[in-house]
């Protein structure tokens, strides 16, 4: 088992005073201290604990003891590295030109520890080595916390740098007193704010800016976004963004960044190209790649048009129920492609919902509208799905021709579609009259 101090080689006592001083110092500072006699393969405990003693009692050689102890006190993720470090056979060579070697490992119960082998003499071959284990868990946690803070600060600095580089107006808000300091302003922002001739207090400035610089329909959501409660809800180092429209209905973006306990940076962007690209993603139906219902609700309803069409796939529910939604999705994609191949660049196709589409035409005659719709109807009829040859597709079209905004024409277009759906695979066009309710059957084919 473990050697007693009496078994120490006589040569050891030639420099016992120095070694005793080292042992005395280390035993006060470290959680475990053992002396290795590499010649005899013995281990002499200087400072230990009950668990290590219990793990050691069934072994006689130092290598067996240290290997078994490390297997039982090391966390699995660091076991391989610490077992390699505590291989005594290679220790003399590793300590040949060094006084000390060290290796970190994670303990099962103590957290992170540092193990050190200290050379106590210059004998060749090396005989006496002190093994010291210290607990460095607090230091490791502190270093990890510092590294995390450094990463967060680095990330935050990058965001702030990007904000200053990309956003035309940037200001800082003190959440305690609502004081605003402008770091960068655009000509438009300066004009809006200077017109108000206001003190740099956030609540007053932002309300004035929204009332005078934000499109009417976007003001409610913008006020909620810029509220002090929303600013305070952002975690330190985090950010929030909002796309909004200015008084000219041009898209912009604003970003809020919480830079600390008291401060939030706000950036306003008027970079149209990037916003237009984002808008294209937001307003595009992910399946069919035509415009989506959000685009209809926020953009199309207020636009003028001369022809408005509502179109519906005939018996689409039967296709879904019989062949599954995956085939149904394939049908929607193929029909969308057919519709897009027939329209002009100025026309808009919207997936209104499910299998229903809205098509808006500008500067078109009734004859041209009828020709395009018949072309669409025929193209849909010709669609074939190779794997399912029995599927016969068709589409019904209801159109209103006139001169008004989409919002006012859509009800008549819907009623016109209802007429076509009675017979299926049909085009119906009616003239637009404001407040008109369709009570008669008009169809053309």
C-alpha cells in the first residue's frame, strides 16, 4: 500500500530541510499534497482526505493509486487528459528541462482543479516529485464570466458600430430621466425635430416625430414600439427592430439597442434598397412566390385599378382530400406559375387565401382584360401532373371593370366570381358601379 515516511530513501534526507519547507507551504495552500518516489513507485500522502484514502487503500503502486483516484474524482470530459498527465512512466522525461508541470481537470464534486508535478531534486533518473492539487473553480468561473462579458461587449460594440455606419439618425436615450442625445442626424430628421423647437426629452420628441414623420396607418404600432416600457423590456446587449413608413409612405427601419442599465441607442434608417428587399420577402407568399394577403391588406387595397379579378381553383378541396396536401401545394405552385406567365409587369397577383387569388390590372381595356383572363383559364386547363394524370384542373374568374380603388371594387369582383363558380371554369366580367350589388347573372366565355 502507501509507503510510510520511514521508507523514504536515505538520500532524501540530505535535502530534507528544503523539501519540508516546500511541503509545509503547499499543505497550507492546496487541497491535496502527495510525494511520489518514482524509483520505488510509492506514494506518500502529505495532505489528503478520507475519500482519496478510501480509493487508495486497495492498491500498492503509485501509478495504480493515481489512475484509480483520477477515474473516480474526474468529470468524464476531462478524464482522458488528466490520466495522460498523471502517467508516471513519462514524468521524468517531461520534467527533464522543467521544474513544474500543470494540468487542469474538472472534478465531479469540487469543480475545476489544477494538478501540478513539482521536481524536488536533480537526481538522474528523477526520483522525488511532489504532486499538488489546488481548487481553481472560482478562478475558472471568474475567467469564464470575464470572457462572456468580453464577448457580449464585443458583440455590442459591433452592433453599435454598424448602427453608426448604416443608420442615418442615431440617438441615445437615458431611461432614468428620458434625456435624448443625438449622435447622428439626417436632414429629414433634423427638419422634423427642429420644426417642433422642443427640449431633448424623449417622450415629447418621439411623439412629435411620429405625428409629423410617420404614415398615419403605422402610427399606433410605432408608438407602442417606441414606448419607454418597450425600451426597458429589452435586455442589456439585446436589440429590437421595426419596419415603418414615413409620411411619404417610403419604408424605413428603426433599431433599438440596450447598451446598459440606463441607456438605449435608437437608429433610424432611410436606406431604401435594403428595406425594399426586406419588403419583398415580407410581402411574398412562401409557397407560390406571388404577393401574399399581408401585401393586399397593407398595400393593394388603397391602389387605383381599372380591372380587379378574383379567381378560385375549381374542386380544389377534392384534390387535397383525395391526393393529400403535398399534391395540393404542387397544384397551387403550378397554377401560380401559369397566372404569372399571362400578366404584364404592371399587374399584381395576390394569393388572397387558400386557393383564392386576386389580380389587379391598371390601364387596361375591357377587351384586353377578357383576353388575358381567357388565356389564364385555358392555361390552367392544360396543366398536367405527371404522377397523377387523372387530375383535371380548372379555374373560375370573376372580374369587375371600371375605375376605382381596390378596396371599393373587391366586393363586386367577389360577387362576379360567385356567378362563375355556379358553372365552374368560367370567366365573368361586370362593370363597376359604386355601391352596386350584383343580382343578375352576367357571364362571358
